[in-house]
């Protein structure tokens, strides 16, 4: 099997990264629209709060956090390719809890460094259930990665 480039080289390439940010931002909107119940309402309120107080912040943060997310996904990508898998979303789902925690380490570090109390408060209100939401989104995350790296 041919050696596959690290995700950091693929997804963070100057001509590709803006497209990946756009797709990630759209993925967040799609995932959010599918949420229901108390947890879904909490997510939607937090999202609306952030967008109301700092318009464009979510999109900005997607771009700012993307390198960290890609770095966290890179070892999974390497293992997926070494194992000869064909569906990265399926692979991520099989490692869901571990992948979710790896991705949350990026947002947790960002929240800890933030000097925006409204943003931190919104994040803290949804952080408890975040792992399950990330796990639910992993098939879509895998498909997004394969769009550029497949």
C-alpha cells in the first residue's frame, strides 16, 4: 500500500484549508439542525448566544481550531490507512469515545485560554454532553476528510 500523506499536509494546505473550514462550518450547522430534546435545545441556545454576542465567531473558531483538530485526527488517519480501511467515518465511529475526547482536548484548551466570559459560559453549558454529539457526527467527519484525502 502506498504511503498516505498526513492529514495536516492534506487538509491544511493553503489552497485546501479554506474549503475545509467552509465544509466544517456547514457540518456544524447540519449536525445542529438534527438535534432535538433538551440537549439539542441547549446546543442551539449556546450556538445562538455566541452568534448573537460575537457574529462570525463560530466560523472564525472553526478556522482557528482546525489545525488542532486535524493534528488530533492524524494518528487515526495513519492507522486507518495502515489497516486498509475504506470508510474513515466508520473507522472513527469504532473509536468514537477516544476520538471525541481527542477532539475535545482542542476545544477545552481553547476555552481555558479564552478571555470571553460569554463564550466560555456557553461552552460550559454544552461541554458535558459534547462527546456524544461528536461521536454522532463522526461519520460526517470521516466523509469530510475523505472528500479531500480519499
